[in-house]
C-alpha cells in the first residue's frame, strides 16, 4: 500500500518591502512521504518570496514535469517556475525553455559541490536565477513546521524573517546566479 501525502495548513502573512507586496494566503501544502520538514518549509519560504495571487504549488516530488511552485498567466503560459533542492542541469534548462523566469533554491550543506558541477552547464540560461539558503537557517526553519501554522514572512533589503508563534528564523539568501 502506497503512503499518502501528509497535509499541512498554513495561514501565511507576507510583508515584502522589497517588492511592495503585502498579502495573506491560506495555503494547503501536501508533503510527500519522502519529503522532509526542511524541504517543505523551504517550499513555503519560496512561496513567500514570490507571493502572488496566481502562484501555486505543483505536484512536487510525485511529478517530473511540474515544479515545486509555478505561476501561470491567464493564457496558461508559465511566468515563473520555482525548484527547491539541487535539480540537474537538464531539468533546469528544460524549465528555462518552458517558463519566462526560473528560480532554484538550494539549501543543502552540499550545495556548493552541486553548484560547482552544474554552474558551467547552465550559465547560458539568461532566465535562470539560483539562490542558496544557509543550512543552519533552513534547519531552524524545519523546526517551525506544524500541521497547522500561523506564519509571518517579512522581507526587507534582501533579508528574510520567517516566524511561527514565538519562534523567528532569519535567512540571508546568497545569490549564486543572478
């Protein structure tokens, strides 16, 4: 018998002073049985960093042809494709061909090794942005995970603060490819 996804509910308040975006989002997040709390919370963080009414979670780990997050326009064209983790260069280049903008959020302690292997192969992709999130911060972010969350995300001058209840995690994303 196959394991089913675990459902998480998040009421996310976003205050993005860099983009002048302020909004509330009631989100349902399906966590694949093989997905960690850390990866799921990085997906939630990625949602907050790109918050928009049309932004939606993809099928995630269970679908090869969908990203972790995407935003489509009214015609169905993909405006934004967001990957979490360390995708191979073929997946990133394929995404760059399908979407106007592609953003990858890497968060592992081995991200520098992965990036050294793929950087030269994806440097020609003009619509690709790669961001590394510090491992200690994403580990702390994983500890915020709850089945029902009241989360706030504040973004100012490139710094990010994510909080749930009394706990707050500060993240300083590092741009690997702008």
